[in-house]
C-alpha cells in the first residue's frame, strides 16, 4: 500500500472537523426523532397564555402528564397530576394551537377546585367519567393555575351545557388579561402557575 504524502495527510485533517459537524448534526436529528430532545413549539396564541405572569408570593405548583414521553395519539386520554405547596384552589386550562381554550378543571365530574397541600391530585381522577384529549396532531398547552383564595371565577365556572368542560373561546390575549384580573395577582393572596406541553402524534411535529 502506498504511503500518504504530507499533502494528503493535511487534507484528511482538514476534513475531520467537517465530518465531526456532520455526525453531530445527524446525531441531533436522530435525537429529536427519538424524543431525546424535544421541540414543542407553541403557537402565538398559546405563548400568550404561557407568558402570563401569575406567580406571586410563596405558593408553588407542579404538574405532570401520565406519559413520560408526553406524546399521545389523537383522541387518547391524557391524565394530569398536580401538587401545590399550600392548601389552594386549582384551575387547568387546555389551549390548542388555534387558541381554543377550555377549562378542564374543575369540570363536570369534579366541581370542587380545592386541593390539599402536598397532595397529588389526578385530573381526571380515577373513576371520573370524563376524558381530556385532543383530536388533531400538534402541541397542546396545559396552563395549571393555583391560588390560596378561591374567589376567582376560574375555580367556580360551571361546564357548558352538554359538555364536560367550560369553553373560554379563542381570544387568548383577552383570556390572559382576565386571568391576572380575576386572580388579583399581586394582592394579598399568593398565586402560582406552571405549564406543560404534550404532543398529539402526527406528521409535521418536528
């Protein structure tokens, strides 16, 4: 076998960085497709709700979905779990990419928004005859809100007639403003919010 010349060796060394970059890019592409990395991009309408500055005081809230990969098939039931650091009242909004927003907790099966400190609340609870789901592929935002005071309409709003949930419409900018107002954010009662996203399987999500 002929020995490589100095020029050939130099050329090989120059190629190595390009090869490394290509390999890294390919690795990232595989990672995204296997959910090692996630890119759940919110629509503008969803981002407005996610950006609402609700946290005030020493109340904290955590939320999770029942699937570790947070990926569901169209129509597949989604179960959420919520925990607060204090006795509080909780509301959960489901915001679709279109901005269509529904109050999914409290709901027809569970109208009491009060939760105990450090207790895990499942939504829906076992045995509840309701289903939280989304029918179309895309990213779904769940905004989870808590307050120590239960005076907001969020915690008392009844479901729409013939539905398990209350529809809040699609004007998320108005909804976000109303959240701050009805919760009296910045007042005497602590308020907290967190959000999580789930993916409804289908093409065009990556």
